[in-house]
C-alpha cells in the first residue's frame, strides 16, 4: 500500500477523510525547482524576497482519526531574485518528526484522539510547528497553534536550524500568531495552557532576546488563537471557547463554547506588567484571526474575522462530521473600538460574506491602514478558498475577484513595490491549486487592480497541499539581518 493509500484509509469506517485527499493530500518529496516557467503574463522584475507558507503534511499514516491540524509542518517557499523564481519545500524537522522518522511510523495520536498512549514528555501533544511562519532575528520561525517551542529555519534553504529558545531567555512557549513589528523589529507573543495564570505574554528584541515576560490572570484555561498590537499596546483575548472539562479529564480535546460568557479583550501597554491589563467586554464569539489594530485618539480600533457560532451543529452519526463542521467557520469582517478613557466597547459588523485568512502589508502591523486582502470560503465540505476579497477597512467597501472554476487559493502576502506611492502599490503573491492539472501554481496580482486577474502565473512541477499561514520576507530585511551592523 502506498503512503497516500495508507493515509486516506479510514481508521474505523469506510469513510475518506477529505483532508487527506485531493488538494490536501500530503506530498512526500522535498524538492528544489529553479527558474520556474511563466504560464501567463510576465514575472515582475522588482520582486526581491521570499514568499513562504506553512501547512500540514503528514509523513506517516495517522493513528486513528486525522485532524487537518495534526500533520507534520512543511514550508513551501518561492524565492524571487534577479527576475527569476525558485521553489522549495522542506519538512520542519521537529523533535517529534525526527522520532517518528527514526521509528518508521507515527507515534503520536492527533488532537481529536486520546493522548494517553502518546510518548511521555513535558506534554503528550505533538508540536508539529505547522501553523504560522514569521521572520525575526535572521530566522524563519515556524509556530504551532497549541503553543510550543518555535523552530528556526534558514529563510532561503528552509533548512531547520532547531528549537529557538531566544538565547536561553524564553521562559515558556509561543503560540501561532506572534507579531513582528517591522518598525522596531520586536517580536511580540503570547503563550497559553492549562496551568495558572493560563495566559502569558512576552516580547523579544531585534537580536532575539526576550526582554519582557509576564503572566495574565484568566478565570480558567482558554484557547486564544491570535492577538493584535498597536504602537503602544498589545491586545490579548479571553474568549468563551475552551476545552470541555470532561474531555480534558479523559485526555481528549473537545471544543466547548459558553454562550453565557462575554468575549473579553485585554489591553496592555506593550511593556506592561500583567496586572496593568484593562479588560473590555463584548458579545460572545470567537476570533481565529485579526486583521490589524491601531490607535485613534482615546480609542484602540481592532478589525477581525469574527465567528459568531464557533460550535456548529453536525451529523453525529458520521464520525467525521463534527471535524468537518468545525473546519468550516462562518467568519465575518468585524470592528471593535476600545475607549481607553471611558472603558467602553463598541462593535459593529462590517460585512456578511464568509471570509478568513486576512493579509495586510506586514510593515503596517499595529498602524492605521486601509487595505486587507482576505480569502472567501466556498460552500463545500472542506475549507476551500475560491476568491480573494479586497476590503477597505476604513469604509467597509469591498472588491471580489474569483479564482475561476477549478482553482483554489491559499493565504497570500502583500509585497510593497519599491518606491510605491500608495498602500496598495504592491504585489500579492499566492499559491493556487489547479484541479484541472492537479498541480499548483504561483499567482501574482497587482494589488491596485485585482479585476485584471493575476499579472503572472508561474508553473510548479508539484502540488502544494492546501494549508495555513504565510509571510513575505524582503531581500532587504534578510540582508539587514545577515549584516546587522551594515
């Protein structure tokens, strides 16, 4: 039986897990493909840097039921330089990945299976480092949504350099959606878990040394997924979604949404002690991803993709139904305002279209900006992105550009053009899956003219499994990190 056949063979019933098939099926080969062919248009000559996207790619057949979030992390990258493009994909060689490779089989059960039989250690969950990727102190850092040790990788070769403990200054772990302030080159992060104070917050300087770390008291264990920053503040979340206590006692992971609790947002000075946090309450809901936040007078404005029903109803007779339902969030663009003078919260929906995976000019993180580029979720049993949407987050105006029949996108990145005169004077880079060829492509848009479609399509000799989050690292930032004294 081939690896793919093993992976899609159901563990307990004649059901195919769609997250192990089709555009999600794992790819076993690590390759380097140079001088990618142009299928359409012309490769912009001013692209200089690397587009990197993380995602799950299991190397062995899973034990029991497979959740999309379980697979080994693999980075897929396109390096643009001197008018040419090179594709690479490499596994993130976590300790768990190496242990399973040595054993020749999976050793850890996934997130929806009991963990009792997992190898012993500090935690019985496996850190797959498969969720997000950011660039800091010369490294790509691959991050995991359940919080774990970050893994450092070379931004060009994608070679795993190992666990990054920030020069032995990292007291805990790092969740997936840490923020990098490209103005100050500070790395701002949080960690959460089952032990009090349940939430921890920290910051590292440009050299990769943790200079600030503090605990933040919560009523109990929570499952925050993202955070936001402004020039002077960080915004952390206490949302009414957490692991069902009965499931946790049995060593399992099962989401529970408590509609009787409000959503709470903790505003903390960037270098403040946890005791200085100010909590702002809003209607119950969940947030997987923030768009951005900034300061306006006495207020902090935060734009997010808000999920109002994070605990969907599904057909319990189908053992995969609950999994599939949770992986089809109904997320809508939403705006909060937290008044630091009065303590009041105001919130408002900005759209009714189901969109997620927002991307902005990363250099404007924490600053007032105008544009967000988001993926529209198609009506399907899995999480497929069938269009890119450009939102004006100041006015709520939007544009929609479908990918076309049989094409599906992934999280894109915004690449400011050298000498650009406006915020959308930029390129957008994205992996696209072509269901007609069963291969993937690299699409490049002019951010100011989405309606024109991609200005360039590059062919890849492989399929990039649909996955999670991406980052853009400019050649200038890479060169500055390699030679910090210049």
